[in-house]
């Protein structure tokens, strides 16, 4: 399987952001996390925290947004996290679905979650921020990155003659 197929939407958003000034990327906006670059940071941090820190129980270091607040720094943070997250994601298999991890909530409570539930949460979590980026893209007069899975080469194409 060609692993370069995955994380396409995020990579496309980082490239899209390269056409904007740092001032535009940091501009306060209505909704979501308030600015484009902090939204991308949040997407990366949540994925990394749940998969590496939660499921894999690794010690993770998530810098504060203030430590990585430029596009270059957030992209480097994303690349570092991706290097740790990707091998686990690529090796995902059915036996992992029902394994249990314990999460400590913000209130200090212990909650049990299956790995399958957490993985789907991570996927679903990215949907809203990507939608918010799309709204902001239109506000700055730019075409947003499509989140469409169709046509990205992620799935084998069916035989049209069947």
C-alpha cells in the first residue's frame, strides 16, 4: 500500500497556507479556534495526543501553541508527530479494535475507551476544524482544499465492466 496517499488533506492545507502571509494565518477569526494556524496546530496535537500518548501510552511532548506559532514551526511539529503516528496507523488491524485504553479526563476521572473508538474519534475530530478552515478560506477569497475522498486514489477503483 502506498503510504504517501494518507494525510493528503492536511498536507494540502499546509501547502495552501504557504500562499498566505503570517499575518493572515494568525488573524483573529470568528468561530473555531480563532485563527488558521492555531487550527492546524490543534488538529495535529489532538491526533498525536490520542494515538501516541493515549493508545500507545508513550510519553509525548506537545509544545504550547506559542512555541510553534508560525506555519514553518507547525508544519515541522506535524512532520514530527506524523513520523510517530503513521507506523501505528499503517499497522492498524482488526485485533486492535477492542483493546482498551484508560483516559484521564480534564476533571481527573478515569474513562475506558476502545482503540477503535479512539481512532474514529481522531478521524471525526479533524472534520470540524477542516470545515472551519474552508469557511475562513472563502472569507479571504481563496478556494478551500477539498476534503473529498473521491478521486484521491485512496481506494482501488472497481472494474467498470462488472
